[in-house]
C-alpha cells in the first residue's frame, strides 16, 4: 500500500498582499475539477510534526491541560524559501494540514487533520530547513478576563460610581454564578454606593456585619440609585450595574463591613458550569470558538450551580479551569482549532479493542509502559475524598461580625467565619489493603451541600481503587475513533489483561510523519 501524501496550505503576507503557500511531501498537482484546480503543491515537507493533547497534565486526571505541538519543517536546500524567513509575515497566519490516502489520490479524498495558526518561522541546519512554529490556541484564552478599571473620579455625591481617587486603575470586580459573603467595593463613599460586580446581577442580598438588611427593590440606572432614599437597615439595588445602596449609614460607612450574597445568571441552569464557561468565553470574544457538540454534552452532564468571584488580575484560562475543575472537567483546543469541553468520569462503553497485533513497538522486546495513578498522594489510592464548596469570599472575624448575626440561626455566625464548607465520601476498606492511604481534597466552585456530596461520591471510586496509566502506540487513527475521554479495551496476555481491560483515553498524540497515534490510557 502506498504511503499517505500530506498537503499543507499556509497563509502568508508577502508585502505585496496576502497569498496562500502550498507544499506537500513528494510533490502533488491538483486536477482540473479540484478546488483549487491545476495547482502545484511543491514537494518540500520534510517533517510534518505532531499534535498532542491531554485532558489534564500528561498521564494525569487532574490539573491543567497539556498540549504538545511539533514544528512543521520545509526543505530549503536551494534557498527558494529564504523570503519566508527574511520578509514574509507568517505570525498569526492560518494553516491547514490535509492527508491523502496515497500520492495519486484526488484532492477530493483529502481529509483535514490539523487546522491551526502559525506563531512564526525560523531557519536552522545551515539554512537548509525552514521551521514553521505552531501557535498554541490556549494563548487566546490566557488573557485577562477583566480589563475594566475605576477612573477614581467620584469625589462628591451624585450619580457617579467611578471610585475615589486612590482607586484609580483598580480592577472592577466580576461575579460569575452564585457567590457568598462577597466584600463590597465602595465606588462612591459620599452617598454609600457599593458595587459587587461590573456585570449585571440577578440578586444582591446585602449584609452589614453578617446581618441581612432589608431590600426595598431595584432601580433601573445609576441616577435612580443615587437619588434613592429609605430607612436605616434597608437598601436598594441597581442589578443592571451590580450595585447596591444602603440607607441610614453613618458618614457613608458600614457599622461593621458590607458584604453580600450575589447571583449572576437568571436561573440555576444559567449558573451551571457550562453556561458560566460560555459567558466567560463570551467576555473575551471567543464564545463562537467553543465546540457546540461538546458544550451541549457537558451542559447535560453537569447541571450543578457554581460561582466564582474575581477582583484581582485573572486570566480567562485560569478562571475557566477553576469552574470546570469543580466537576472534573477540562477544556482544550482540538486539531480543528475549536475548544472542546470534556468531563472526566472514568471508563465507559468501549469504542474499540486494542490487542497485541495493533500495538506498534520499536522492537519485539518492547513492553507496554505502565505507571500507577499519579493523582493520589504517593501514588496510593485515597480512602477519603473531601470536596470544599460554598466559599465565603470574605471570611468574617470577631471584630467585623455583628453580635446579632446569629439571630434566627445559631450557626450563621460560625459559618461566616469559615472560608469553605465541606462534604466527604470515604471507604475505610481501602485502608485495609493500603495501610498508607490518605485523603484527597478538592476545592470547588460548587455552591450547595447536595452538589458537593454528589461530587464526592462520584470522585471516591475514581481515586480509591488501584489505577494504572499505560502508554501505547497504534497506527494513525485517521477515522478519529480514539478520541479523548472515550474508552477502549486493551487485551494482552500480560499484566492481567488477558480478558481485556477497559481504559479511558486521557491523552492522544498524532505523529503525522510516522503515521502513528500515541495513546495515554487510564484504567
């Protein structure tokens, strides 16, 4: 069987205008009925590179996504590509890598295997090669999620909420989902104007020293809020601006400290992890870059309410990671340049069986690489899982907690003095088999005890059992069956896999030049 042919289309700016550069491995010409027709793909590709993506850290089921991308290399012994290095604009330009089943196959038989953006270009090996460096799309998300700041111009009472002069340049706070005991940002001390989020809110339950104040209703705009009056212990909101105004204050100051339980998103569904991530991506202008199918599947699987409050410089990538990590999910760029969301739940129904004949090894003496689960303390199964939830973004102390905060609820004051609440799930039998087993703690954005208890119960069987991470290579998965987070059965006459053992795919690297797919499996 003839080896595959590989084609690459590269955008470039030459100085005279935008062009498309086209190259192949062995030289290829499109047919008269192709699009583009009668077009030459010069035979210059010497190394196609590889694209690897891992749901979390490589070989792990927790932590940040890991992406590995090899450079694309073009032969330049004749110097014909010197202009690419010296004068072309290639950074930020798109490329499309296609695979043909054979060098004589028609262009219509080509499949797109990698769509991306170039970071730049350089030359090495004595200028015999041109190396195209590939851009990691995570950079597009690794930007501040909030750039709006206060101008510090609010120096008198009235319809102004731009902060005092000493607040100039301070970031405005943001809330996503439901957040508790959020500290107020005083944006106009002259008439006690408080802001809790620079985005619209669905609810502000204001407190002073942990004591709930009485809500007199909502107004539509800043002018109406500035003009609002009421009795001491009461307040009005302007939810459209994420603001509140308490009445009867002493010199525009709280008796203790103003905090609020707040909600962004009109319903619990809108405050689910998937919808929160969608709004975060929309905040940075990338909502249309979310893979629709994976988003819809995630919305169905993760319906818990979450909340995240942001008042310091935070990247959208870090914020999204916190939200998704609360339910064991992750987001990564796929080979077509879209962002997919996957929730890791362990093994499921296998999509394929891999046996010894399918595994590619360097020699007959090679063996499958096996390592214990690195996500548990000392690689030993955990006997208990602790899930932290309902974070208080301001933790009260005795000095800023009112004595009547416990009125009607004797546990309220102590709850306000804790940063987190906890739910747990445990299996004491694990310590019978593993004497050194420890617990595993997860900090989440979950808001309710019920959701935290369900998550703890879901996590316990994942991390209390003996797990293995194995690495194998198979022929290039051109049909894309072996997707991340899918399950395969591995059947070998070693390691106790004789009858077949299910493994979840937690990492995949497509080595295009070797026409090989390397898999990292967990089970």
